């Protein structure tokens, strides 16, 4: 399997590197009727164009790595740095444990994004198997050679007109064929088809060998949304979330031609940056309450309504200290876009705060600004650039440098 590395918002056309028409056809089928924000890429003439989604796409014998790139002037020589930025954000947001690649792994061109998610999923499955997979009662209908439970007479007559020795019965059994176990089992079966690393494939096969064989299950978004957790299944929550990422982003080969599976593990960079900044800020602001996506009513009619919800709101008791909005981009000038400024002014007004700020990734100097009314300053609206410090060789990271931002939030 070969690896192609691209940045968000770049395009990939047939004939470029090892991208072929068969890969484009598989991606087209995978995209299906996804449009707008639901689609991680779009189809263009003889190729695809990536959006603000980053991650990895496995298509047949090809793996496409899509990396974040907030700085449009950065060169390809910085690919390892942007890959490390992505890994750091995923590590924090999804609580991943990053492991140093072995020498054998380093000799194979592959994206580490997929492997760390699969490793984390299998860590969770191993833990659940160690403490014991959950059991539950379930009703079973079966055509058996011995009478067990209640005889279902209507179906017994239809199915056993010839085979008089059989009984169509309904009974209750207590086993591990629980829906959460079936989801984990199905996700484990997918891993050997989507991973390029022999260690990951062998680990998944070992777990499958030790896992009880369970009934198959049809996977949909609705199925996961209906899941509820109780005292016995609460420990499954993280493993199920990872299984959801694996199963809902996998398109199996339905033509039985080997190597035609498609899997896309993609993340919206706007959302990922927002969650990353929120988590890091919450860790450092121990004396404040940090809220994400705090909504307020903005417009209403007899038929509809609209709300506004800033990315981050910092509270001190009942008082709003500041409203922050994250932007995964670097502005072309020393001032924000007009639409962003108008948005921040509304936040200042609705949350009754004199401090607002836009948060960008990068190493540029922060810009202090103020909203003006009748020649007077009415509120602050600053631009903060937060660099992500990463050592790509060792995968070691430090916290975002938020010292200036925290000083901005502190009372004068």
C-alpha cells in the first residue's frame, strides 16, 4: 500500500503520483449523497478536492493522508511539523496515548493517525475483555431438535410439516450476545482490512480469536444514537465511540474484489481546533468556569427562531469575563474579517462583557483592538495567535502558550 500526503483544501487528480481512476471511482461511491458540511471532500473534474477535513483515507491499495495547514505560505518541508500538530490536537481531544513508532514501522510510509486510533480502540477492548464482557438476557426464536422454552405453534406448523422431530420454540438465554459486544466484534473484524501495519492487523486477529463469536449487526447512525449506558455498560462508552468512528466511516467491498474497501477517518479542523483550545484553556483556568457553545436566543418569529453560540465563554460566577471565538485560519492582514468583527460585537452585547477575542493558530504577534462607538472605546476585541509546540521526532508536546491570553482574561 502506498501513501500520498496532501493538505486541506488541496486537490488530487488521476495520474498524480499513484492516484488512479479506480481510486476516484471508489471515492465517488463512498461519497454517495453526502453534500455540504457532511462531505469531507468534493468531486472535481478527474479528481477530488479536500475541504477543511483532515485525517486519513484508505481506498483500495492507496492511503491518502490529509494534513492541516493554517499557514498557506508554509513549504512542504514542514510536513512533519503539521503532522505533529494534528497528532497533538487529536491526542488532547480524543485522549489518545501516542506511542513511538518502531524501527520496522518507520521503514513503511504510512499515516500514524489511523494507527493511534486503532491502537486506542484495541486497548479499550483488551481492558473490557480482561474485566469480563457484559452479559444480558435476550429472547431467541429457533428451530431445534429438542423442546426448550415455549413452542411457537404457528411457525412450528409452517416450518416443520416434514421434519416432525423438530420444534420451533421461543426461549430466553443469558449470554454475551449484547449489542455493545456485537459492535466491538464488528469493528475488530474491520481493522485487518483498513490498517497497513502488520502489528495492528495481527493484534486485531488475536483479539478476534479470543472474542466470543457473536451475531452480525447492521450499523447506522440511528443505532448509535439509540444506545444508552447503565451501570454494567458504562465502561464501554469510550470503546463504543471509537467503534462508531471505525464502522460509520467504512465502506466494505460489496463486489468481492480484494482491495476495494474504503475507509475515511476525517476530522473537521474548525471543530478540532475549537475543542483543543477549549480543553487547554479549561486546564489552565482553574479559578474560572469555561463553557463551550453556550447558546442564547437571537431571533424569533411565529414560525422559527435562531440562536447564537460563541465557541468559548469564560465565567467568574455569574459574571461573563470574556467571549472567545476560535478560527482555524490566519488573516491576511493585521485586522480580522469584517464578518468576524460584527459577530464578536454581538457577543460583547449579548453577554454583557467588555472583553472579546479571536483565537488563531500561529506565531504572529498578538493584536490589541477595541470596538469604538462615538469616538470612545466600548469593549476590547483582540487577536491572539497560539502556537502548538511539538517535537516531531519524539512526539513530545508542551501546553499551548496561553500566558498572554490568560493575562487578557485577568482583572485589571
